[in-house]
C-alpha cells in the first residue's frame, strides 16, 4: 500500500492542522508546537529559496548540508530545506574535520549551513563553497513574510521520487557514500511502521540517535505522521544514566527506538537500580545484535512493554523486518529477524545467485519492493553494484538491494542474522562468522559486551570483552560451547569499548583500548 501524500510536507501540514497547539518536539532548551514547527520551517524555506538562485538552475536535486547540534532549531532547518526544494544532509560536529571534508567533496552541496559555534570547525574542513550561519537564516526568516508564490512553484515540482535526505555511510575504499532517500520511501515505510506498532498522538518518543543516523528518521517522521511528541536527548546524557533516566521519566516517555549500545548503557550500568521509566510501553532496537543478557534486564524491569528486534540498513529506508519478542530467551539463543514489512520482499541469495530456502543454509540478505533508496549520490559505480535488477523465480523483474549481510534459515523456518559478509573469516579451513563467537561470549553471566577481530596474517582470532570474568574462565566456558577452531586464540579484557557515531562498537580501535590485566 502506498500512502496518498506526495511529500512529507503534506503530512506535516496535515498534522499541524490537526494538532496545532500540541508540542511537536522539545529539547532541554526549548520546544515547538506543530503549528509553530510548520510555520517556522516554511519561513526558513522561503529565506533559503532566495539564497539559492544558482541551485534552482541546476538540473535535478540539490543538497544542503547542515553542521549543527541536534536541537529543535536543527529540525526546523531540516524541514526548511525541504520546503525550498532541496534535500538535507546532517554533518555531525563530533566528526573530524577531515571526515566532513570528504563528505562535502562527495556531496558538492548548493549551500552549507553552520551553527555559529562551529564556524572554526567548518574552516578546518577547507570548504570554500557557498555557506552561511544558521543563526543568520533564522534572523532573516523572523523578518520574512514568506515567498508564498515561489514556494508554491517549488512544491508543484516535487514528487514522491524527490530526494528528502542523504545519510553518509562508510565506504570500503575510505570515501564515504551518501545514501539518497526519497519522500515516497519515507512516507511508505513510516506509514507501515506507525500502524504496525500502534503509534498515536498520545505517544512521547525519546530520540536517542543523532540526526545523521537513520534511526532518527523513525523518531522524527513517526511524530510527523501521528502527532506524537518527540523529545530530543542530548548525547552527553548517555554518560550519566541517572540524568538520562530522570529525563525519560520526567518527560513521560512512552516509546524508545534506540541503538543496541544505547540500551546497554542503562542495563549494563545498573541504571534501573536508580529509577525505572515505567510509562515506556514500546522498546525497539536495531543496528547490532542485542545481547540476550541485556535484553532480559530490560524485560524484567519493564514487563508491560513490547520489545521488538528491527533489522535493515539505511539503503532500504530504516528497516525491512521486525520480530516481536514475546518471551525470555536463553543466553545462547539468537533473536530471529521476524516478519517482513508490507510492500517488501526479503530473501537470501547464495553465491550462485539462487534463493536459499533450506534449513541450516545461509545466504546474503536481499530486499526488493517499497522504500529502496534512490542510490548513492554522485556514485553511479557503487549504486550499480548494490542496487541491481533481479528476476524472481516467478518471472517478475524488480529492483533489488544487496545488503552484504548474511542470514541463515533456522529449524523454525525463521531467518537469523549471521553477520556481515566482510566479517566472515576463513580460519583453520572453516568459514566462521565472528558474530557467532561474540554471541557465545555474551552468553556468559559475567560478560557485559564483546567484540572479535581476526588477524589473517597470523591466523589468530582476538576476543575483546568487558565484564568481571577472568580470561581463563571465559576460555574454558567457550571451549564447552564452540568448536575448538572457533575459540579465540587470545582474550583481551578491556575497561570499556569506544563507540562510533552510530553508537556501535568501533572495531577500528580495538587494539588501542585500555586493557585490564
């Protein structure tokens, strides 16, 4: 089913009309009603339209990059970019200047909007294209009556395939890739998402993810779709579980769609001993395999809440499968990928390009149907490699995205995530998924988290972990669970892991972590 709105702006205006005085979004510094959010976004779009005469003459879409902290003001500016006919790309201020430089090289933006406090950071990138300060655009918009005629013409040119946003992911060559997602893709996915999980205007969504990470798309647009309030959580709150839990409880939060690592911060540091957000009725997670021990802690403290395991990369617009968790799992069990979202088809392909259906067999996860990204912006080679035409066995030819993720068919007929193709190693003649070893380590009562790496030159598997168990005991426990060729050659007990900007364990710096002897 496709939704009748043509653009996200149609949905925003509908919600603003339906709930004009309800709070749409808040952060520790302020808030905006739905009517206020829509009007300020329109005014910002009018100013941006007048600032971009060159961009309007370009063929096709044009990007606007924004370097700013997550806030109500940033969301207003993102929607302002949408009103002026462009697509937004968020630059995270915590990223190194060199990384931002590479992003801007790929993007070639029509304009870069920078929060004033990050002027120096933008200078460090060496970018010399068109740019302005976020505060200047806000000031001009406050004085502007709005260029209604021009924005009406822009709106008439927008369609379901018009790009809405770009999200940068890492590239195998070291050059970041920009996943380009359309209005129609978000409308279709969020329509299914909010309906399946029962979001309403009474919900309060706690946004954990930064706006340059696609988990935030579910928070932002679920609110726009339903009138629910979105509460923006500053990153620094996750360094102090008590402050974070106070924020959740005091804001009467009902829904969490978070990265696994963010949930593990609360459960792993015994945050529930301080305070439990009892109004939360929905906990959803994605991005990494959820350690069963941490999931159990959440289930025990929020027995009334629904828990959902989500799967899907940015290239298919957030998620393509979901699994409702209706029981406690054993520590050695894995969570299934579950059901496929409507309008899609998810299946496994083996190395010969044939669909995998046999129990115990594995293959690459592939997706066809609604909400696939438009491709990688300014990168036709990678787009052609990952977004391909595929003819199903029934003769239907459709566009398909190859995820690079591997799954296997379990005895119950469910798909189970089995790691990345590039995390698959060949060790002692065996093909091994590092995630399978990590799941075995995480099942130990006194392990909090783990991450494995492989040194191909030395043919050695390294296991890094946090927790209270000593290396000798952990080694012995794994020997009882895994074949000998899968038991790591070296165990490294570390004080803590470093997380990347998406809240996942940063595998690139494992060798630099502080070791507990």
